[in-house]
């Protein structure tokens, strides 16, 4: 067992922050001696006497916080960040598809995956739900790279059997057979999980989507991920292709792809019935504010989502998203709250933003109490953050009179320099 002494942040069952300015985090192996878990977390004075023989690393002056959870990101788009385009569909055509065609080469895919995971951890992200490409080799490469780092990681082969160029378009039946084979090979191996991954409804035939739904029914513990209601042109296209569906979201519901552990990126242009369907099914939204702002897609409506009981969490959506940094994502979400709500601007509190990128994202994944928090029993994934990482940040945090002031300073002024240590499964990454 090992312990860390410093300021300590975690969340209670009501999603409220629990903070100890002088805290102790005790980690150690589970009962089987394998996975590293949190054994105790709380005020140093209250806990130190219970663990007299445990070595304590002193990181006072720094903040121990849960590792960040990225609810939607495309590892093959690492090199597409910052590609200029007038909107989503031309961005896909001109940049994304040509680049993703290279991931048929497993060696190339692995080189990108290695960089991608190192970049995630450098920014304090310890769990990610990630798109691969339509090539099974891209899935194998990502899982192997994540496994080597001990990460909790979820990905899947992209399904896209129409309206896609040569090099990324797949065959309907082969794509479904590949999905089944990859689930058997990787799902539940260590900390790895599989996600059935239609790119988005317009690039899949109804036969492919129905086949994906049948696989999901056979494997209720795997995840599902796709995109929905990101862009108005995309919505019009989807409804032209699926005229019998009530809505774009309804396309997925009709084929059995809305349920617990289903994560849909964006969810911007939903109506009330869609939001009720999301809540009723247990599916969750991956809110991707830097991507939505960059591509001009629109604003996620927090007020309506909350009113309808939707689950959601934050996501970088690289490469439409502009940064791997959770701090940049949280700040962009704050802008969206201020500018994009139905009636009046919403000022999202710093602790709520932080929850959305940690324990809230874990809840959306169906992994509440497993990741995204530092309560006893959670997996030992955490970050050590330096509130004095830059001169301006140090000046600002020195004046913080509350937890919200401290967290908001980190959100507004923080970047990768704040992350002094990223601990994955109890080991420094």
C-alpha cells in the first residue's frame, strides 16, 4: 500500500465536491492482489493513525484529484486537429476520411496510438471512450497500446458501409463479423472494453445498423457509441435516408442501439421527445464543446438536458475538438452554458464542470464508483495538479478563498503544465 498527502478532491453520492485542504489518499491492491484501488480518502489528521506502516508521499501544495474521463475522442484524428473547413461534412470529406484510410496499416495505427495515449496521460486523462477506424487493425493497435499502459480504455471498429470513400468504406456482413470477433478478442481483457461503433447513421445502411443492434442485444455489457444531432445539414441528410424514423435519434432506437452504456456524441439539436427517449433508455450524451464551437455546430442545452433527466459528460472530440486538455474542454463548456441555453445563460459552477469530466462521465459510461472518483473502492487513477504551474496561475490561486475559486482558476488558466503526475492503476504514467 502507498499513501499521498496533499489537498484532496473527490465527489459524494449527490455529485457534490468533497475537499480536504490537507488530505490523505491511501491506495493498494484489491483482494486478489491485482488491480490498484482506493482504500481510504479523507482528512490527514483523521486517517494517518489508521495506516502507521504505510509510506506517505508528501505532495502538499498540490491537488490530488480523480483522473479525467474523456467520453468521446477519435484517436485516428490526432493529426487532424486544427484542419480548416466550413463545417462538419466538408471537414469529414476533405480531412478526416483521407487520413483515416491510412489506419489499415497496423504499424502506422500503433504509432499514432502510442502518441495519442501518451498525450492523453500528459493532460491527465486516465479513461477514454474512443473511435478507431473501419479497419480491424486500428482496433488491435489501440487496445495493445492501452494495455501496455494499464489504462481503462474502450474502443471499437467503425461501421460505415455507404456514403464513404474507398479506403474507409467497409462491407456490411464483414463489418459485423469483424465486430463480433473483436468483442471476443478484447472485451473484458484487463481494463479494456469494446464499443459497437457506427460512425453515424448516414454512413451505415439499415442492414448494418440492424446488425449492430443485434450484436448489442447479444452482448449487453459492451458499449455503443456514435454521433447524433451534431449539425443541421447532417440531420437533414439522416432524415432523407431514414424517412420512416421519428427523428435522427429515433433511427438508432429503431434498430436497438439506445440503451445503458450507449454514448452519443453531441446531442445538440434534439427535441423534448428525443431527450425523454435518451433519459428513458439510459443512453448518455458526450458533450463536446470545443468541437462544437470549432465546427460551428451549435450549443448543447444543459437546461433542457437536466429538465428531461438526461445523463451526460464532457469530451474532447479530438480532432474536431481543438485540445486534449480537460481544462480547455471545461472552459469551453462554461462558455456553452453562458451562451447556448434555451432562455437565459447558465453559469455552470466549477465543481459541476469538474464532475462532468470525472465522476459524471463515469456515470454516463455505467462505471460510477469504478472510475472518475477517489472514494474507497474506486480504481486508483488520479492526477496531481500544481496550482502554481505558471506565474499567473500561482498569483491567481494564491488569492483563492474557496474551492470553487481554486477550481475555476485551474479551469480558466490551466493546461498540461498543471499536470505534474498522472497515476494509472496506482502507477505513475
